[in-house]
C-alpha cells in the first residue's frame, strides 16, 4: 500500500505544490486517501540537493508524481528519499525499464513500430534508413521535439545533408534533456477522427490496466484499444507504468510509447479523482 504522494514544490515556495500539478494535488486532498509531501523543485533539479517539506518519522511508501528525471538522477533521488524514511513504489530498475524506451522495446516489439538505435551524435547514414523505412521519425531514448519546426517524419526525398542539418536542430532543442541515444522509428499512419488521431494512454497499476483515457483530444465515441491487447502487456516488471496505444488507418492498433507511471501525465479529460482512488486501492 502507498501511504503518500510525493510532489515537487512550487519554484517559489517549498510549502506549495508545483503550479502545474495543482489539479492533481487537489484531487489527492479531496480523496482523503494519501498524505502529501513536497520536495524542493529548484534545489533538486537545479542543484541535486534533496529538501523535503516534511519527512516522516517512520518508513512510508510513496508514489512520485512529477517531472521526468534521467535514470541516474532518479536512482540518486530514490536513495536519498529512503534515507529520509520514504520508499518509492517504483525502484530504480523499474524506472529505467519503462522510462528508456529501448529497454522495453523487445518486450513490446510485436505491437510497436520498428526501430533502430544509435549513440548520441553518431553519423547516421540516411540511405540505410531509407532502405529500411518508407518514412521515419527521430527521438532520443525518451522524447521527440514535437511542437517545433523539426519535421514530424522524413521520407524517401531526404538527403544526407538535409538530415544532418535537421539533426543539429534536434540536438539544440533537446539540449541538456538529451537522454541515452537516438531512436529512429518507423512512422505509423494513424487513424484520424476530424483533426485528432485516436490515441489512448493506459495506466497500469499493480499489473492491472486501470485507466484507459483518450489522449489526443478526440471525441468520446472513438473505438478503444482491444482488451486483449491491453491485457497482453499487464505483466511488465514495474508496479506503475503507462503504455500509449493508437489506432492505425487500417483499423489495427499499435503501441506508440511506454513510460514510468510517476512521470507520465494524466490525459486532459481524465477523471483525476478516479485515478488517485485507483492508485490507492490497487497499490
């Protein structure tokens, strides 16, 4: 059982929750099921120093809800919290498995896009990519640079010079957040309803697909991922993780991403209260 939810504090005050997580914090308070603890956002993410608003006197189990950390940062975070009587439900090995997509790729390979991986700043031969993929997209081991001028995908018309130039743009945008290496992934043709793809985020808690939420602004009457597919991935080696599923133009379903549950965002229209009640009773 988890006793508390651990949130990053506001940049301005250790006594207040991070403003972007206020809605989650209010849902936790309304549930009456968890204690809450804040840690200093600026001290941790800026200085690597753990400052807690209030440390428990006895060992407690906690769920982290907050921002992404690189695996080595999370491992240090986990250890320092344990010294302060807080044990996170997700250990560093489970976090590393689900946060770094190439780590979990082999377990999902049957139902996700084909992928090749490269070290950071490696020279990537674009003709070899074009031989393997009709279209492909770029991300590091954790995230892409969606929402920028960086192309959503590359196709057979891309030249080596163009690709190299765009990779410089990619590195600029990811900056210090660059994690692991480079993933080149097959670009999938998603099914759209109006202007929205049919994507879902599923939170798995204690190996149950507990919440299945529309994740791309699509309407309320679009098809959901097949239950057999959701059940197929319920036994990955973590107590709390997410998998994002999407419908393709031919009506089949594929996995887009996987992630650690603590650092995966809730969907815009998700019932926050229901989420935290599920978290409490499943853990």
